[in-house]
C-alpha cells in the first residue's frame, strides 16, 4: 500500500460526534431485546435499511463469501433470512450450515455480529416470504428457501471516540 493512500485512509471521517453510550451492565438477558432496541434507535435516527446485514458463509471448498441480505424475522431466538437455494449462499449453506450475520450502523457507531448454525425452515415459511416480496406475481418459487440462524455467539459493539470501544457478548454452549 502506498504511503499516500495509507495517510489518506487514516484521515477519512470516523463516526459522528454524538455517539450513544452503551452500558453493558444495563444490557437485558435476552439479546433479541437489545437488538430490537438498537434497531428502533437506528430507525428513530433515520438510518436507511437498518435490517440489512452482511451474511458470511463458507462452502464446500472453505472459501468465505459475503453478501447483503434483509433480516426477515426474529423467531424464538432464531434469526431468519431468505434467498434462492441455487445461489452461492444456498450452495454454501447446504454444504456447511454455519454462518455469520453482521449488522453495521455507522451513523450510530454500532455493530451487531451473530454467528451460529443455520437450518432451512419448512417450505410454507419460504412460500409465505416469497409471496410477500413486492416483485412477485404470486406464483410459487420452488428454489426459494428461508433459513434460521441459531446463535452460538452474539456480539454488540458500540464505537467510542477514544477507540476504547464497548463490546458485549452473549455466548451459548453447543
């Protein structure tokens, strides 16, 4: 990397001046409650698509890929998303049903990382999601799947200007 690019990257803007304060001792026992609080905060501050996340998977060769998806639901501790089985994510999940989801809200200096095991949900869940998509004509799509990630770890990360960022983990023995 050239020194000029390195210098330029170091001078790029960071986070907004007014960052929320996150007190780990006030975090609820249920991470989904905290996630919903942070999601509501993002919405209240006008963030666009705060339900978008990066899904990282590794397929049969072990190579990691990532793409942006939309969270569809939180259901009994599971984080639900959908897509086509024939895509790279579908192929990866069929071969290696482990994944990581990363939500990043830079305007609030916040990130939520969810890692765990993924299972495909019943066909009726996928069909309902497909029908709810704005660009569908109501016809069934047999390639469409809904998946649920059951976390083994959830990390909430709050940026601080002094770079002593606050991290709070929920870990589950599996």
